[in-house]
């Protein structure tokens, strides 16, 4: 699988990536926006943040001084640092975003970040076509999460593991190109469409309602 | 925090625990039920499984031979190995269950396992009082997940980080004893009640509908 390339990569403050794909996305980025203390993990891995966004409560004094020309303090408490970083990118007009480092430590942060991903996709979807829309995906050390607001096709490869999560219960999903048939299955539980697999170079999910969160292993 | 002690600990096939609390729960267990290949991680950590349940497709031939007197093969494909292990415990009458090792590797497995936790709680709740009910919790390296089917009080400590996830949107939750007030907040997103904190030795969640999944750091 080729890593999704984007000019803008957000580094969240979970486990810093170790898999080659999120690292390649990071290396290829034209700008790197860090969530708060993630700047220190990034520096430890030999990268430099272009912006550091968030509460800034988890940055050391040394990092505050070092990055003083690129700090964006957003003190409000109703969203987390990943949401603040995304909003910053959104307002700058950076609408093609790859998120890394958003999982792997506290599981409640992982769940929260994955839920925010759907909100980010909805914000991008609301852009009018003059802005050219946008895209946001989240890369972990094991795979890629894509938020799906409407029926869509996914590039894939035979045997790729695929899990589908319905953010609201009752969404009916039809799938083409997956090993286990989804013929209008109505999800009432998150786990019901996990552990599927792709049969070839693409699969398609057709649904109304939603959104869905789709996970593909690398 | 004292680890929840249980006679029955299920070891799922995610990241083997490294935190002292899940390890203490494991050491105190009277019986340890492993999901498939988790038996090998368990053995590598110096423990012995009492039962190994699942597809058994991720066990080496050596492990198959070594544990041949304690294998429970459940080949069906509609539930995962954690659900199979829980059902085995449930049918044996082991209704006080602690799950460890269920997170930390593939994020879709993590999400699936957390969603199953609610189903396990519902199965235990359906037991009549003659069986004495039951309890199931999931310990990670960062905290404890408790499924809440109805309003309940949680033991806690001041400053403990608390995140609440509504498995279905629209649940209204009232909280006592948390830093950020929840006064009938109706959740429409998983992230909306994350990153709260306890004010003292207990907090209480009052809600109708549900279920909720409650995370507390250690």
C-alpha cells in the first residue's frame, strides 16, 4: 500500500508512530501541525513541528521557548487538542489532512480521537465545491481509518482486513468486494461488521444514514 | 487503586498487559481463560492457561500439543475469540469476569472488544437473581472500562480521569462528583463526555437508556 500523501500532517499526542507508512506520510508533509506535547515526541524522532496547537499544558518550558514563534494556544475545554489542531488547519485552508499518533496510549483518547474524525469529515464536506472539498484520514501503526459520510469505493488489496463501524445504530450497509456479505445489515453494535476482508483491488460500501468509520489494515 | 479481584480472568489476544493492576488480577485468578494465541503470550510471561478458547487458528502446533487437554475449539465466525471465551465462562457459571489484554494492537480489535463488553454485561444482567447476577470489567494498561446498563455509583479518587461513552446516541446523563457538570447532556458523539475527572472517592451517573461504557484511569 502507498501511504496517503498530504501537504498537511497532524501529529496527535498518543503513541508516536513506528510503522513505515505514517512515518512516510510525516516525511512527505509540507507542514506538520503538532498537538501540544506531541511536539516533543516529534523532535525526539528527528522532525521539526511547523505549528504547535492546543492547551499547551503538556509542553515543557524548554519546548515553549524553542517553539515560541509557532505556538497556537487554544485554551477552551470543549474540544481536545486534536480537534483544536484540525480546526487550525481548516481555518488556514489546509483541507487535505493526514492524522498520525492518535492512538496507542489511553484508550479513551483513542476512542475520542476516532469519533472526532467523523466530525472533521463533516466539516470538510460542508465546504462548498469552490473550495474543492477536502479529505481527512487517520493512520495508526496497524492501518488506516477513513470516515465515510456517504456510499463510497475504497482502494484495497486481496486479503486486506477490513472493519466497519457504524457511529449510530441502525445504518443499513451493503458491501461489494468483501469476503463476508453485507446485504443491508442493520448494525446495532460496533463489533458487528469487524473482521471482514477485501477480495481484490477495491470494495464498495453502499449505505444511507451513517456516518461509517472504515478501518483497513496496511 | 486496588485491582478488581476475580476468580476468572480472560486474556484476550491484544497487547499482553504490562501494568501492575492487570498483572495482579491475573496472578490472583483462580482460573485463566485464554483467547487462542494469547496462551502463548501468557506462557511467555510465566503463567499457565487453564483453558484456551477460540478458533485456535493462531496457536502453534507446539502449543496445540502442550495444551491439548484444555483446548475449547469454537469455529463459528459470527463472534470473535473474546466473545467465545466469555460465552465459555458464562456457560460454566463463572459470572464474575475480569478481561485483560483486549487492547493495544489493532484498533479495530480494540473497538470490537470494547463493544462486546456491553453485550457481556447484558448477558450477565439477564441472569435471574437466583444466580446472583454477575460482573464484567476490562482492564487495560491505562485504566478500567466498566459497562453501565443503568444508573450506578463508581468508586474513585480525587483527580481520577473519567471518560464516558454512550453506545447509542441520545442518552441523557446526569453526573454527581465529576469536575465538568453533566446535567442531562444528550450525547450525539462518542467524544462528548471524555476527559472528565472525579472530585473525590465516588461519582455517580444517572441516566435512562444507555448503555454507557465508563473509563477510569488507575
